[in-house]
C-alpha cells in the first residue's frame, strides 16, 4: 500500500482524499503521517470526535478486519495501533474539552500471573475510540484490583484479559468473588485472550467472550444498549 | 536413568522439525505410536534410542503449529485418525500447549493419553517444580534447546522484529529475564541463548532441566506397552 505514496503531501490533499490516505497510513503503521493528518483535519475545522471516528477508528477497523481474516498479522496490527495511539494522544485532551459522546465506562486489566498486554491494550484503545471511558489497570491484577476499581470508578464493564492457559482460570476467581460479594449483576463482564473461547467464557460466568478488539467494542455497545433499555423499561 | 543426549541420534534438521515434522517410520516391532510436537522430536528420538524402545514409533507434527495453537488440536486429531488402525495404541506427546483444554478434550474423546501440564517449559522443568515457582517467574521468557536453535523462526521473524525492531518494547516491556531451559550441556547453544537474551534486552539465566517429565512419562508409556 505504501509504495507509491512517497510523494504525497498530506496538506495538499482534499479532505475526503486525506481521510482515505490516513486509512492507508494507519494500515501501514505510519505514525508521523497519522499525527500530521490529525493536525491537518483539526486545522480544517473538523471536530476532534469526527477525526477520531472517521479517520482513526474507521482506519483501524479495516486493520482489525484484515487481522481477523488472516491478511494482517500481529506485528502489522501493533504498528497500526501505535500510529493510532499517536493520533489519539493529540485528540484526547481536545475530546475532553469538546464533550464527545460517552458510551460507558470500562475497567480493564490482564489477570494475576499474566504480564501480556498487547490484546488488552488494543481493546482499550478501540473502546476509547468508540467513546468508552477506559480505566486501564495494567498487568498482573489480583481480584481486589478489579473489584475496587469497578466500584470506585462506577464502571459499567469489567474487562479481563489473559494470554496463558495457566492464567485464564483466574478470571473465574474474579467472577466468583463478584458473585460472593453480591455485585456480579452490577457489571457487564467481558473476557478475552488467545487461549479463550466462547465455551470458556460461558463456563466461568462471563457475559461474553470477545475474540478481538472489534468484537469487544460491538459486544460492549450491545450490552450497554440492553442495559439502557432495561432501565427505560423498569 | 541413563544419560541421554539428543545429539547422539541421527536427527532430522531443525528446519524440518519446525516446518514439516516427521512421518511415522513403522517397523515390524512397532506397537505404540507417539504423535509428538516437532519441538521435542529430538528429545523423544534420543530417549527411544538410548532405551531401545523399538516397539515405539514416532511421528511429529510441525513445531511451528505452536505459533497458531488453534491449529494443534485438529492436526493431532487428524494424525490419530490417520494412524490408529496401524498401532495397538497411540500416545500424544503434547501438553496443553495453548489449546485451552481443547487438546485434552479431543484426546479423551478419542481414548488416547497425552503429557500432563500446560506446555513443554513446564514438563521439561517438571510440572510440580514449574508450578511451584510460577508466581515468582511471571516475567520470565523461556526457551528450550530447540527454541534457542529456532529462535528466528519462532520468535524474531513471526513477531516482525526482523523488519520492525522497534516493536521489541511492545512485546517484551514487562519481561525481565530469559530462562534457557537446557536439555543438554552444549556451550555453543548456551552462547546462542545468551545472544537471544541480548537481542530481547533481557537478562540471561541458564537452567539445566534435562528431559524432566518427558522422560518419566514416556518411560511409563514404553513400559506399559511392553
């Protein structure tokens, strides 16, 4: 995708072409180009939320789809994510100022005994991109971290990630503790990670297993909508 | 137990074990087939040779399946179905290996046994010992002898670090040390493992494991089938 783009000057592109070019640049993991593109769109009067959704999230969705379909692999997704993160760093303070829509709040972390955070970081980023406020607990989290943060932050969603077969059972410890404390139904519990599957998610009592970041976003939106509907009906 | 050195046997190349595996070489004495991972083929062949387990045949699946654990269970199932009519029994020389319990379920369904434990790092060290120190070692990145030899094929290239060395931080920021679980005493391999640690920016620790639970497990399989 990148070969013929050496001579492209982003600031000279029509806005529509610039956005498409940014999708290509995200796909190719070109961090500096994404930062430049974000700044150009802002200078042209785009609202930060519009830049986020139409330039970055839409571009990252293409990356996510190609990862799901086996066209892209982890290194390419990481490069794209790093580029998107750079763009989001510019937008984040502006989004807070301009009052972007808020979908809900998520507390997310990698479970105790596990230090892997690539998948968790991707989910965090895409959730933020979709308008969720994300509190990232980092890696190696005991049950107390999840529960304290969920209560303190008044979270809607608790997200847990694990890469190892040996650490994924800890998700059940967290959910069981939530049940014991009578707070399980106060939260939407989403789980993900390479060795997990839907059956495991059901068996441990999670609300859903999310196979990738895009699915996590859609699942979260779906559950939040149901929660709002329940409140409205109640 | 006798000293076992995988370098003593006629061995398939590491590249073959990574990408292709090895086909079952059946002889008239073969009654048991071990379906193993290419990453431990050398060790199994060495055990077979030194113990004269002529009644055990070995086939190995490509070790690189480990980079796509979801492909391991179907591949093992297919191998069992392909060979089961030709042998009295089959043993699966895989641990869970990132299959999330699916390989265990498949083996139970098909009536074959497999190696206990989460992965080869665990059974080489001994499952009990590995589990006992797991909490203290969550920032350790393990390499067996085979993985030291195939570091580029399993780690460096698949993670894209040959093309994008800047990704090292994304993958290894939370790791602190590389533990080389040595199955053999090999100064050249030790030097290579140290170099792997340097490339990943990790401290290096060599830990001789020998064959651990792999030896005891296969010895039990061999005895049961005599």
